[in-house]
């Protein structure tokens, strides 16, 4: 079969543009065998042959080999259906076989070889063999001419390259320098090597040697490992070159670059082993390259740019080394923590954690450490246990512990408050608890609890006239006393420091700092159970309203959930707080737990912790930032929370479980103080009082989401105790400026001024009578006593002599001694009255003397030649 694209048209057409004859049948014309016998054209014949019309009769010119090929090519479309005639008419001989021996075609290609696909056809195959078209003699000539021209050009190019390479030393060196300066380092290396080969003794030979090595270093500088290897290999040999000084400026940049690249890679690497390998290479680069004076002289190290970069690299290496050490210590600590935890040695596990964080505080939130601490917390839930040991109360009164004589009275400017007759409030001042009559302000009774006591009395219930709980921190006793008389109901010796008791139904829940929780019968004082936690406790406990569950904050990290009925630990929430950072117990409000963590000296975080309907499955759901520390427990009223900070901030939050987030700000007073102080709040009938450096009253306006200040007073005084409310009377305690005693005030809630004031807790003044071996004591209220060897063991010392009645309404706080045993006791501020005790020989009645005022006192009076010297602001000094 023939290619259809090569078939000639089936109708006669004029000669085409290439001069081929019209398509005709082979019948009546020369056969393929006749074409074989036509002589090939000689070289002298013209290239162009005029073709005659094939349809003309008569003799025809002999066709050229081209004509033969063309005719044969066009005749391929004429294929006989009979195999025999075709076989007879087609000769298997090669149409190029008859070419003359001197034909250029034959000379160029030698003996003609048939293509593989043109094998001879046998008569039986019926195949058709097509002759190859003949080629022009000019084809060979063009090939020969082109080859000669190409050869000449190659020789010329080689000669030109040889001439260039054989240029002068200056030209070769300058060409190399140009490549070097433009960053074509491989070209520069080739030219420097050519230069060294042709001109090994040239003046620039040493510089060429240095330059080619520096070019090699620059080629590797982007790959620090290759650059380090190259530098360590080449620089020791290079530094002996006379021209090596030319490279030092570049080395001051390139060598630190190697070290810094390793340091940066080490900082980015996550695998500790890889970090270690990379930072070791950085250190090696610094030690064996950067710090070598032969490469970077000390003078260059003083260059500000070089010095700052080297310092930066050293810091990077130091930081990576610290990170590596931190990681290794973390892995070791976590392993140790897990080992302790598995052995139920949770205290040792926390010690291992604390030791790690002392050196690496940034690891506190690391996931691996947190997970290890959570495992400790889970183990600690298993370690909460109930002790069978109990403590028994006593009901007998110790001699002298209760005093009901010689008690402080209110000041002379006071007046009674109506409507609260018979009500007594309890206050702590000067190591003693006083029962203060709310109507008059006078002290009804006084019970000494020790100067170490800082926990204020609290009523056992909200009922009027309820008994009070007192703490004796000196003896570590808890007492219940009657509010009106101070008489003892029971006293429970706990024997160790403990926190504020928490009333729960008919029980008291008392925490000791070393990890005990005592369950005490409120009525009898009997200790019924003791729960032991595996860590110390920092605050009192809190309980929820809906479920009998106790929420106890550990000294650090943990929040325990304990079933009050069984004392079984149900859950431990990992909070992650630091030791001592939580100073107030959490509060429960509308199904949420509010836990406040002091994270810095001027910042705190309010953690809002959600729970399920059973009060368990605790989870933090919200955080609120506070300015200042929280050292006073928040107050809960209705569904609101009031929080104060030690920088004067006041926040009122609304708690709504139906919105997200559930805790929203209702009103604020921004923190404005620069120094810390304690603020005590109280809420009543939508009004808020806050006592700190001032006493301020606010009104909560929920509709406007505002906390509006109504008034503020007593600026500069320091309030010393939580505010109390008895009916419609506000009780507050403050230390006025320049005075040592504490002033207790009763103030109706609708008034801006107190109705009565009583001074308590002023320290007595003591003078040593060496001659008679005794102490002379003058109280703040003017009572005078002598302490001798015989009465020194008494707990309460009655005053043997009292000052005049009018003196008991004043305060005396400074003792001035004169010769002959005379004593004078002065007051603070502008008080003009002084007490005078004439002699030390025998007890004498103190005498009240009024000094004539001559202006405003500038300072306290002092003794001078048996007289009092008083300075005044107006510039006078009086004796």
C-alpha cells in the first residue's frame, strides 16, 4: 500500500509549480525497467532540465536521474491489480547502481546501501520497490564548504582565546579582580589560577593566591558547614602569605557570618540534639576563627560594628545554650516529678517542680511540666485522708483573760445612736478584743488575745445579738464568747496557726496552714473530724449553695473539691497559681466560682470557673484583669460580686449564666493610688461603702451600669478593720494621722459624720524607776500603775490610780521624764492638756494641766531644764 498523501490526482492537470509532468499511466511510456536503463547525467549537464509535455508524441529526450526519481515517485499511485505484470515490469535493481564511478554522489557516500525497508520484492509477494530520489551534486559541495568554514572559525576563535589568555600579567590580574569584585567568584578563581600559572613570581602573586582562596570562601559562605570546613582547611595555610592582610577586612565580616548562621539555625531547630550540634559548630567557629587574632586582629574587634556583631552572636549562643540546658533540665525534672508522683511522694514532686522554676521561671506553662503537675494533682486527690484524731474543747475561763473594769470610754464629742439599744459589736485593737456598745460607743468588756492576732472577730450568724468567734493567735485557740458580756462559751485548743473559721450550717470549718481542715461543732466546740490535705493551705474554704461541696485552695497550683458529708476528695483542678499568690478564699456566685490570683505586685486575675449541676467538672471559662492586688475577700450580694484592690480600684460585676461571658462589669472605680493599702467594702440596700485611705459611699445604678460616688471623708486616715453593720449603723475603725491609737466610730448609714468615737489600743508609756526597782506605767487614758516583782506575773494589771474624769476623754501618747521622778505625758496634735505625775517615791494621783496656747504647735513638746519646751508654727518657742 502507498501513502494516500503521496498519490497523484486522478485527472490530468497542467504541470505544477515544481515542473513535474502531469500524472499519466505507465502504459505507452517507459516502464520502471526502461527508467533503470537511462543514463545518468554527467557533471557538465545543466542543473535545470526543460520538461516536455508527456502527452506529446514522437521521440522524447532522455530523462535525468531526477526525472526518473520524480516520475517513479508520481507513478506510485498506479498499482496493477495483477501481480505478474507488475513483477515483470519492475526490476529489483538499484536505480543508483548505474551511476558513474566518478559521480560526486558516489564519491561522497561510497557504496550505496539500501534502506532496511526497501528489501527486494519477490514475484510471489506482489510488493512494490520504490527507488530513492537522486541527490544534486551541489549538496555535497555545500557540505564540504560549510565544514571548511566552520573549521576556520574554530581555529580563529581558539587563536583569539589563546591571544587573550596570553595577555599581559596586568590584564589577566585586572580581569580576575573585576570578576572578584562583581561576585563572579568561579571566573575569578580561574583567572587567578591562570595568573599564578603564567606569572608565579609576579608582585601580585601572593595577592592572587589570597584572592582565589577568599573567592572560594565566599562561594561557600551561604552554606555554613562547608564554609567552616573550608576556612579551617585553607586559612592556616593562607595566613602565611605576605598579602594576607588584604583579607582581614573581609574576614571580619565573613567569619562572624559563619558563626551567626550556626547560631541562628540552632535557635530555630526544635530537636535538642540538633541544637547541640549546631551550637557546638557556632562555638567552634567563634573559638577557632572569629577569636583568632591572626584572622581578625584585636584592633578590628574594637570597631563598633564588629564589636556589636560579635556581642550579638555571643548573646545568641548564650541564649541557645540556656535553652538547651533548660530543655535538658526540664526533661530531667519531669522524669523526677513522675517518679515521685508514682511513689505518692507529691511533696517531693512539687519540690522538684519548684527547684526547676527557680532557675527557669519561663517553664511554668510548658505543656510537659503542666501535664506532670496535673498528674500530681490527680495523685493528691487520692492522698486526701480523714484522720481519726479529734480535739476537745474546754469551757473553763482562765483567770484574768476577761476584763470588765477600767474600760475605754467614748470621746466627749460623742452622742448616743437611737434604735440599737442592747446591741454590741466586737473589734480587735492593740492585742485585745473589745465589746463596744453600739448605742453609746463605750467598751463593755475586753478580752486579751495577744498582739500576734490579726484575724478580726466574726459573729457566728447574721442574727442580732449572735455570739462572736475570737482567735487567740498567741496560744492558737478558737473561742466562742457572748457578745454582750464577753463570757466564754467554749474554747478549742487547736495548737497550730489557723485561718478564719467558716460557718457551715451547724458546723465550723477551720483550716490550719499546714494542711488540716477541722470540722467543729458550732454549739459545743467539739472537733468531730480532721481532713488532711497533702499540701499546705493558703486560704479558708468556700462552699457552694446548691451542693454539699467544699472548695479548698491549696498553697499552690491546686483547687480541691471535697464532699462535706463524707470528706472525700471528688476532684482536683489544676489552677497553676504560685505559692502565696492567692490571699483570699474563692467565692461562690450563681453556679460559678470566683478565684482571684495576684500575679504581680500591681496586677491580679479574676478566674471565673464553671461547673456542672453537681458542682463538679470544674473548668475555667473566663479571665478578668485587675489593677492592684486583692487582699480582702470579695462580697456577694444578690447575683453581683464586689471586688476591691490595694490600689483603690472598686469593681462591681453582674453574674448571669445565660450570657457569654457570664461575668459582666456593672460599675468601676479605677485604681488611682501608687502605694498599696487595704480597702474594706460593705454593701447594704444598693449602697456601697469602701474604707481604705478614705471612707467613701457609692450608689449602684444597675440600669445605667454605673457606680456613683455619693461622698468621701476622712482623707489621710488609715482604716484598720473590716466594716461592720448593726441595723442601720455602720461601725468602722481607723488610725488618724499622727496618732497611735485606733478610733472606733459608730455612724448612721444616712449620715456623713460619726455619732460617737472611742479610742482603743493606744500603747502605754513606761518609765524605769531604777532606785525602787519598778516600772511606772501610764496608759493612753491617763491611768497610772506600778509594776513590781510581786505583781509582774498578772495577766491584767488594774490601774492603782486613775486620772481625773476629764482626762479619760483625751489621749496621751508621749512620756517626758524630769529629775526628781517627775513625769509629764503629752498628747498628739493640738491637744494642750498634759498629765503630770509629781513623784516616783509613792503612788500619787496624776494631775491634769492645761497649757496656754500661743498658736499652732509645730512639734511635740520636749523636756528642757525641768520644763516643757513647745515650738509653734508662728515662729515662737515657749517654756
